RNA sequence: GCCGAUGUGGCGGAAUGGCAGACGCACGGGACUUAAAAUCCCGAGGAUGAAAGUCCGUGUGGGUUCGACUCCCACCAUCGGCACCA
């Protein structure tokens, strides 16, 4: 069989026949399978693409065999820095290069022979799509979830733009690895923090990898505690947040962040110079230096004292850069005895360290002691446990109006403006009379103009485009200017899964509620774990928002999430041209795409990934030829020989075990085991083939079931073989073979009766057909007592029959 | 420091608490062949033994159990994430 040829042939035919059309009238059995869409980077499809798209396509084909009406759309995340940087490098306009790249990638994706629903293709840089990105912005704005604020932002000097927290990796830009600067700039934010609690709670009800859930929990960073108000002598209030209200009696100083606006107010005249100098220095320090836990703590005294609301004690206030201005109140109470950082700080500046917690047994432990324990030196709270004291102390603070329960989240609001050209324009107009005005829905989209000067220079390049920037106020009609920034591409991708079902079939709204509620949420989402705290969090936020404004009935966009592992080059690093000597095409043109898929499935665990090794791919081709040989041979068998003995039982066992395990392993993306079962079945067929007399009907059945099972991992091969054995087109319309449990119940079960740790009897019990696991009922009670012969049963243990002999002997 | 994952032959990797190493690669042997390739069949964790067999084996040490790769506790190693978040 010429695999390369047949692949061309069938790809063409399937496309002509539109074999995988999604039936939008039959939504009862719909299955929405989605792979994270990609950037049209212009590179050729590489092995990583095959790994991602090819294998999850096989999963989709498997669901089809099971009778699901699979919706598997494909599109492109076409805005954004990669596309733009590529354009800057080549001198070709982003729009042109993007369009070209999409055409190239689309062609290759089609060659992959995947069952994508191309009629729903979606491209985020087309106005047909980004109209709704802007609509979304306006809705968020109208619901008070968008605001503009002068804020310290992450600024990448190389990309010349602000980037989100999620895009900063160890203080460096995730794209170009330049060191990120901190600037104060006017910024647009989405108030994702309003959804922090719901984003946390929602994790409990979705089928996602625990790892990813914990990454998100970590990122959201819920911290339950209390706020406590400290007042200066002249009545300025300093509120601290603490999760350890039980240590309030141990406070010996307060620390305020250098950037906290209150800092300036607090400083006493004679300390001003020192403090100003310190603040200046602190803001100059780079992120790494400042947030490193190993950097020694520094700080200066402000000259101000505050009163501890519960003890009445006077404690000094320091400025120190180990306190973060943007978290909670930006002020921290210093408890040297029970916090490692405060301990270091107190030691360094000779501040008092006051023990207020002993261990659970009341023993004094070495300081700093940061565990929970029992209170001491805390007046009426002495003897309480930390847990009890946290409640009692806050209750008392509430009574005197100087404290309250408070929950904080580490999650920050989402910074969404980018000072770049190649993105979705922010639909905002600045009017001299009306101020900030969102563009009315009926005026959308605000079309991104085709400009030639799109070099990023720290401000939105659109500001230089007069035709774009000058407009009139939608409210009063006065001359006004448009916002020059564009949106973060994560906004584009935060709702695309909801737009896919109607990407071209719904012009007057983002989607029609009734229809999308039937198709969404996504039943299975496949993509890399690197988006755990970015795209996957944003999408959840936006979906919750759309539910809140009545557009959806559900609030989690992805029911099930699966992360493929990464496929690595021989050096153990991420695949690149340098470490992979061969491209996907090399394999496709030598062995065929089916052999490539099968090999990828079999040779590594899909969820773990690993180092790509191509030895073995030629054997995969040989394996396919081995299948072809026996199928061609068995297809020619004639007559009605119906022998039925142990050999036939063994073959039936192999078939049914494969049918069962294959499905189970496909379901969990354990493709390596699924393919192994196919190999076992083929081995069993060869073994049976050695029989003089063969049960012809059984042979034909096994052969046909095998070919059907081959359809997901080797679609072209299975189709060709199906035709070769004289079956009707198409194998892809077949049903998943029926599993017959009775054929694999070779093990009956015995109960071994144990007396004084010796097994004295074993009783055979009947197999229960309705349950293919093992526990059954005892057939005869008399038999038990007979065997026991008056002894007392200490214990009965259920073991598979094949093991009883081993235990007894 | 905190959180999470992983640890099984030369390699990729299997095992609802029940014969550890399925399936495959690499390896060895046989059949076919003048020969090679291809194909088909067989072998293979380690130690010991002529062999049947016996002993040891799933990172380490304990525990639960008739029985542990699997469950529990402690530890070691590797990888990933977060990290002065009060």
C-alpha cells in the first residue's frame, strides 16, 4: 500500500464529501472538542503541531465512532506581538503577513487529515470577530468592570509596551526576555478581582488536572485574616492587613511600603531626607533584587509612632521595601517573634521582639516561632489557641471599631491596554465635554486602520493616524479623540470558544443564547499547561461575566481540560529547528501521516510528552503492513467452517479485551496503551492464523472490528483497508464495536476461607454477567460449612480464581 | 521557603490491592534464502544452576494487609510552578 498516495486520495475525497460535517440540528449527542488555537507565525507545521492537533483529532474521531456529533472548530489567534514582531522583522505589513501565514497554516492543517469544522473558522484580527471583542469591552465598561488608573505597570523596553503580570517571568518579558521596567502610566484594567472568590469556587466543579487547579488557586492567593487600624498621635489612620490577628500583642513596629502614598504624609521633618532618599532608592531597584527573599531587609524610621488599638502601646513606623504597596493595604504590622521577615528586620534595627505565642503544650520555642500555638503575654487572651484568639481578638476590635475580618486575594486586576498597533482597538472616545465615552454598540466595530507606520514607540502607534484618532463624541457630537491603545490578545481569546459555533452565522449579537447554551461549554479542551494562569483564568472570568449579564446559562467555559505534555528535541529542550533534524513533512512523505500519528501515540505518554525519537516509526509502517497482509488474507476466506474451541475463545478474548481497554484508554488520552492493545489483537490474529481450520465468521468479524478501531489513529489507512476488504465507504461512519463481557470473563472468582491466617478452604462462586468486575455471590452455603468441617471462619477473602492456587500452596 | 508532580529492565513504557515488567524498540536465536533484505516463529529483570528450580527485585526506611509498584507515615532524588502576599 502506498501510504503517501492513499492519504492524498482520501483527504481529497473526505473534503469533497464533507464527511465530518457537524450536524447542528442534532445537538443531543454533541461533543465539543477544542484545541487551543495558535498564532499564525509563518513557520511550517512542525512535529509539535502534529502532536497537539493530530492526536487530539484522533480523540475526536474516536468520539465520532462512539456516536457523538463532534464539533471541532479551528481558527487563529491572529493579533498580537508574535505576528507583529514577525512583521517588523520582514518589513511586510502585519495584515499581509498574517493573512499569508494563515493561508499557509490552514493548508497544512488540512493536509493533516483532521476533521476540523472549517466552516466555523475564526480569525481574531478580522473585524467580523473583533467587533465582539469591542462589544465585550463596552459591556464590561457599562457594568463597572473596566477602569482607568495611573498605576505601576510592567513595561518591556524592547517590545515597547506594557505587559500583564502573567507575561512577566522572573522579572523578564516572556516574549523577548528583556528586563521589565516599572513605570507609572495611565492604564485600562478589567476588574477580575471582583470575581476572585467565584473563580476559586468554580474550580471545585470542573474536570481539570489538579495541577492546573492548584496553579490557579495559588495565583488567586486567597488569604483570610483581618484589618487592624493603628492611629498616629495626630489622628492619621494606618490600616494593616494580617492573617495572624492572634499575634497582635506582639506588635513592636509597623512597616509601610515606600510607594504607599501615606508614606509622605507620615514622615517627620527631621527624617524626611533619609526617607526620601530611601524611597528613591527602593523604586530604582529592579524587581528581582527587591523581591528576592535572600536580599537583606532594609528600611528607615519615619519618626512617627502609632498606637496599638488593643494594647495602647506606642510603636514606631518604618518604611521598608519588603512590604509590597499593591497588596492589601501596603502596611504591615511587625511581629518579630512570630514572623521570619519581621524577625530579620527587628534584629537588624535593634527593635523589641516580644513573644506572644508558645507551642500547643505551652512550651517556649526558639524564635521566630511561626506555627500556631497558645497565647501568652496577651492579657485576657492568654491560654487561648491561635485559632480561638484570631476570632476573639477581631471580635474585640470590631466592638471598638478598630478592626474587622477581611479576606485578601493576591490576584491583581487585569491590565489590558497595549501600546501596539496590531491588536483590537479599544472602543473608547475622549471628549472634552463628556469625558471618557464608550463607543455605542451600533457604531462597532471601531476598525483598525491600515497604517504603514506601526513602529512601537511607547505610546499607541494609532495616535499618529489622524483619520483614526480624530472623531466626534457619540454623546454630544463635539470633536473628540479615540483611545490609541489596543487590547491584550488574551481578551481576544477569552471568549472565542463561545463564538465558534456561530462565527459566521450571527451578525447582530456575540452569539445567540439558545444555540450556544446547547453547544457550549466545551466538553474537552486540549492545550498546554503554560496558559494555566493566563488564558484559562481570563476565559473563566469572561464566561462568568457573560453569564451574569444574562447571555449564558453556565459559567465555566471548559468542562474538561487536558494538557498534552511537551514533545522535546534530542537535547531535552523545546522543539526547534536546531534540535530536530527532520520536519514533520519528512516523516509524512516517507512513512505517511498515519504511521507518524501511530508512532507518536505509541512511543510516548501523551500527557507527559518527552524526547522525540524516530527509531520505531519504520516499524509502525511495518506494523500497518502486517495488518494489511492478514486482513487481505482473511477477507478471502470462504466457506462456513464454524469450529469453536479454545483457540477461538482466545481470539475472542483478545478482541473483546481490546475493544474494552482501547476505549478506556482513549478516554483518558492514554494512547500508548490503546495502540498496544491493537498490537496485541494483531498478534492474536496471527497466532490464530496458524490454525489449520479457522472459524470464518469469527475471522471476518475480528478483521472488521480491527479496521474500525484503526479509524481514529490511522484514518487513511483504515479507509483504504476497508475498501480493500470489500466493505462500503466509509469506515468513518461505522459504530464503535460492541463489547461482549462474557468473552473476557475467563476468571471466575473463588472465596478463600481463612482460619488463623491459614487458608483452609476455597469456594468457587458464580460469575455475574451484569458486572464485569469481580465480586459475586456464593453459590452454595452447605458447601462452605462442609469444607470448614466445624472450624470457625476468621475471615473470607475474595480473590480471582487464578490466584487461589498460589495463595493456598 | 511554600505548593505540585514524578521515581519500575539498556530505552519508551504496562499493571480496579492479586503471577511486576503487558506492548514495543534495541538485543540474541531459529525457519525461509546461494546470501542479504523482507517476512514468520522463539528467547530475554538480576543472581545462581546443566536443568527443573531457588533467592533477590518497582528511589530509601518503616507501617497496614493473607497479599503492596499500588494504601498510610517519614526520608532521598529529579522536574515544574509560586515566592518578602503579611
